C-alpha cells in the first residue's frame, strides 16, 4: 500500500470538510488559530492579507484547521469515551508509552469528564449491589 504524503492528505481532509460545511454549519464557523513559520513566510512573500483578531491570531473557517493529527486525536478521544477499550489497548493504538502522556493527549471537555465520572460511579454502584 503506498504511503500518503501528509501535506496532500491534509489538503484532501480540508477540501472534504469544506464541501461538508454546506450541510454542517459548525465547520464554517470562524475560529482563531496560529500560523506556522512556513505559513507566515508565504504570507509575506505572496503579500496575502488574512483576517486577524486583537491577539494576532488568524481567523479562519474551522474546516481549515483540521489535519490528520486532529482526526487521530479525535478518534482516540472517541475510543476513550466509548468505554469499550482499556487504556492499555488505546495506548497501543495511539503509540503512547505512559498513561500520563495518553491522558494528556486526549481532549475532554468538562462535560465529558463529568460523564466519565458518572459512568464509572454507576458501574461501581452496580458492582457493590451485586456483591
């Protein structure tokens, strides 16, 4: 199987999400982001003007911020939230060596953390009742 060039893959992802943004409006929402050094150089060289906020962040549609790494992180986070896999199994998939780096890697909102706690407490309660 041929190895995909990451830049080409990311371009495909952005194009697909741009098309999808017609039916998923949240993908069109403008969000602040930082430019890489390469992007800054290209802006200066090509004299491209971009919308910025007061902090100097560039404002772009959400679909322009998504990369293969975003998809990887989201996939691992969704695996965690599904409660179908052990942390060890997910670490094997993600390639993390320690539980601390794995937990730092996944992105959980406060609501998601509360849901995880609720599920774990409910499971403990059921075990205590059945014991």
